């Protein structure tokens, strides 16, 4: 059972949804049973409502935050059931306040600073095995500590700074990485920066090699065909296999 609560819609107080989507709706106004809720998507939520959501639904395993209103002094937030967290907001203060012992999948959009991630992982008793990044930055002057346990990295969009690119994909930062998936934009950035040969060397290595290195074009955009015309022959020489949605280095 799923419920969508747009702005100003009345709520059935006897409802017991498994999934909810809140937009401009205060959690404080919801008179529902939280016993079955496992998935929530929230947008334009106040900090107090976000805290109540964590408190009311301890069995929740999936949460997507499109936007929320942070506070200058975020209280600690602990949730023992959450396994998947998707953040669309660049609020590092939220990452600093969360303790998610069971977090396994983290998907972050916009310019979340990666330097805040290791501390979040260290507060978890389960390894963060899957990390999805879109438009990320490093914080000047701070070293990004290793993210152990991450075996699956998906890069959807990235800044075009060679130093940040090389630091991100250095074996030191993701020592357990086994499966790397790039969208077309980050692949082109890495190709132009000369980083692809380094990744291929890592895939061929006997130790800490990549099991899979895939480039996926989700919508078969014209840019993919254009890129293939430009560097297709070079890619073929690197031993790749064509897929319906892209290609994979073998």
C-alpha cells in the first residue's frame, strides 16, 4: 500500500501505508499508523518533521530526501533500520548528524562534500557496499579518508577537475571496489583526463582488481554515438564488449 500526500490533502487516520510520498506536508499532521511503513520520499520538509519521521518509523528501510529545511544546530539522529538513503540536497550538516548502523546504499546528488562520508560510514556497523554519486566535490585542504567496504561505485556526473577525478578513483580511497559503473559524462571526463588506462590496469591487476568496469548510457543519447565515432577504434583496441546500453571492459 502506498500513499501520496500532496499539499493540503486530508489524511485517512486509519491508514497504515507501506510507502508514503510527502510534499509540503508536515509529519506532525499525519494521523496514520506507522507500523508498516518501510519506504518514504519527502520534499520541502521541516527539520522537526524529518526527526519525527525517523522516530515514528523505526522499521523504515528506504528514505529519499528531495529537500528539507536544515537547522544551524542539527541534533544527532539515529535510525537502526535504514538501508538505503538518497539525498538530493547539498546539506553536509545532515550527514554529520546521522548515525545509520544498517546503511548499505547511499545515493547523493548535487555537491555533497565527499570528506563527510567516511565519518558517516564509521558510525555504521554494516559496510556501505554501494555508493552512487552525482556532481561531487572535494573540500579544499581536507583529505578524503578511505571508504572501506564500498564494492559497487556508480558515478553519474562529476566535476572536470583532474585532481578530484584521480583522487576519487585512487585505490587508496576505495580499497574494496570491485564493480565500477560510469555514465557517459564521467567516462568522457575520465577519458580526456587520461585516467581510463589507470582503471584498466587496476582491472587487470591480480590484487584489488575490478570484477566489472561498465560504461552505461541509460537513454542511448546521440552523444554516445558521437563519442563512439570519435574514439570507438581506440576503445575496441582496449578489449571491450558492446552491450545494448553501453559497453563493458573485459
